[in-house]
């Protein structure tokens, strides 16, 4: 269900927005510069950020140990525990 515009307060001095009325702008510190304003409700997240990037997946059956690059640590015991290095 779409909602209406959000109301808030806009500082005429620096442009900062705040949801509650205040005598002093919390951003720039100017007195008496906050005026009531409305902000249109944004659309769904998928339209705001653009389309998600395509992701390719690989099953464990298709993965190969030979695809892994192992870097030896220099300590034989550590390399043995880690399966041949980092």
C-alpha cells in the first residue's frame, strides 16, 4: 500500500533535514531556519538502486581442487593442517 509523502523540517541555511521541529538546526547550528517540508516517498529498493548484478553459481560437484591456488606458509605443520598452504 503506497504511503503519502513524509513530513519533516528543512534548514533554509544548510539544507539539512530533521524529522522533528527544533529551534536550532542540528547540522549548522543556525537559529530559526527550520521550515516544514514534505519529501515524496521513495519507491521500492530494487528501483532505487537499479537492477541487481547477475550472479553465477557453481555446484560443489563442478568445483575442482585444482582450481585452488595454495600459498605455502613456510611451516610444514601449518601447511599440512591447511591442506597445502593458505
